[in-house]
């Protein structure tokens, strides 16, 4: 139905992506190059992402706080590797209030440095640890090649920052967030299969001793990094003097970690599940799970539609009524498909007379007649089944587009259309550099059993190689 308004994926995938964002009313370009205005429907999806993620973060023991948007330039320069990693992307304020500032301030690209400053104030004793903080905020990274949701000069995210008494405790907490918060959310809410792995030294976060990542495959075979969790060693603790008095009465330096996900996940959601008809939103995430649409007004239609809405609300389904009969039904149906609303319940005079409705399923396709008394049961069952179907479809596609290879040339070839798996001992840093010259990167390192290597040179480690957004 919506094929007439979207560029087909097979014809031009990037154009299809931009078409979906526009036609599904997800966002508009902001007035400054590289910025975006997230429209109400797009923001409603982000809000549900926030809610689900925030609950998991709090269950992991972290508490929310807020830190300033402006960071003194001197804070960043105190951790040299960190500022070097971000220097091309920094936005710097030199004038304010009509005067030149004595010290320039940086619009935060991340908050390790400013949070490190306050961790040093708040941590005195081992009794203050672990200190587990998270903030929901915006950050600015001046992108040269912006793409809505994927790479914008300003974006929304959550960033966690923690301080610990031991290196192992910091590593364990970073891994806990990686698995119990991020992977769980991405698999069970976004219905996206992700690969949990370790970044190579070349791909590691600036200032980290280890970076754990989650990589997903988009429908065009490219990779998208969905979230990262970093072990920071004592780099930031030394730079900001984050110390504590141990139980033995000794002054010790903390070990820190950080972790983050962003509105990039919306881009990943679009490119993993969307089709030539628009978005397909996983039911667990969908702001509107069922849209009750009055096809044509008539005797008892409005009352029947209101009763269906009430019954679905009682059944725990997020439901909305569309009674705009002054707008053509076909146009409204196209809009619902573009927005990826999982279920569309069509109610008209003939339906009411026959004691049934027609339910269209966006995710698996097709329409079913359902008697009025069974609508709530049908919808709850269909939503659960469609959530599973989306995940299984994405997993099958990833498996079909993943190839085991034995040489660098084979890896380069396989990465044109999907993921390549190659022994890290075979690829190595030289092979990684060769692939990088062709815009192909090692997304992460994994063990043969799918778990995460404890070091870059662990025997048997496998490199996941792909083109990426």
C-alpha cells in the first residue's frame, strides 16, 4: 500500500531510510547543519526506549544525576588520550555575555571529565563505593557527514559513570551493564539480535583500557554499533584524583567505568525491521500497539469502536482511536503502515452488523476477521507472536549474511554484503589496517562459543568484520 511513497530498499537503501524518517513523521532536519528535530511520533518511541532502559539501569544499582552541558577546556586536557580522541569533534565556546571567556568551555561530547571532577569530591572512603551514576542528556560531536539518528552533531543519550575499589569490580560492572541492561533491552524490547564482543585496540574508546560493544546487522548487511561499555582503568581517576581511604586506612586510587547508548538506536530500529511499506515497530516498544480505525460512520459504529478501545485498555494493550472519517480511510491506513503500528482494527457499519472486525497485522502481513468478543485475546496473542517473529526474522537474516573466512581478501569480499568471521590470529593488526583502507572495520572480537575474549591476543579469538554506519 505504502510502496508508492517510499523508495524501495533494493533500489536505494539510504534514500529509503530518509524517506521513512520523513514519511513516518519521525524527525526533520534542524536549522543548524547536522542537527535534528525529533517529531512527536519519533520522540514517543525514544521515550519508551528511555523507560525500558532506565528501569534496567536502576535495577543494576545505578542512580540518575545531571551534570553541566559546558565543560572547562582544562578538564578535557587533563586526560590527554580522551581529548585527543574527541578533538576533531569538539564544539568550543570562546565568547559569552558579550565578552571573551578567560577559559574556553567545551560543549560536552561525553562526561567522563566533569563527572570525574565531582567523583573526586564525593568519594572519601571505601564506604562511598561503588559509586554508580547515570545521566540522560544531550551531547555535541561536530559531525562532518551527518545522517539522521545515526550520526548527528547533537544527539540524546544515556551515559553511565561508575567508580570502584578494584579493577575486577569495575570490569564486572561494565560487563553487567553490557549483558543485563543493553543486550537484554535490545533483544527483548527492540527485537534486535546483537553480537556482544570486545573492541580491538584500534577501535577502543579514547582513554579506555577495554571497550565492550554490541553490534547489530542492518537489512543492507552493514553493521551498526548499538551501545558500548568501557573499562577505564585508573586513567581518569589519576587525572582527577579520585581516591578513597581503604578499610586498612590507606589512600587508594579508584577504578572507573563508563557506558552509553543513544538515539542511534532509533536508526538501528528503522534499518533492522523496516520494509518497503515503512516502519515495523516491535510490539513491546510500540507507543501505539493497536489502532482502532472507524472506516465509515454508521449505526452503532462509534459505540462499538469505543467499546473495543476500552476492552483493549483493560487487557493492557496500548490503543488509540482514529475516528477521522473526514480523511480518506486509504490515506489513514497508509499512515498507520508507514508508522509501523503493529495492529490495525478496522470497524465499519457492515462489521458491526455482523458482530466482527477486520484486523490487519503490520509485522507478518495479512488480515483476519475477528468476532467482537475475541478481539482482546486475539490482539494480546498476536502482539506476542509478532514480537518473536521480528526477532527471528532479523536473526535469520544475520545468520544468512555471515560467512566464515580464512584470509584477509576473503574477509574483504564477504564484508561487501554482510559480516565476515575470521580468526584474529590470521587477521591481526596488519590485516585490520588493510581492511580499514577499504572502509571495512573489525566490529568486535568474540570467542568461538560467542562469549567475549579476556584480551586482544586470546587464543582462538574471532574477528567480526563488516562495513558499518
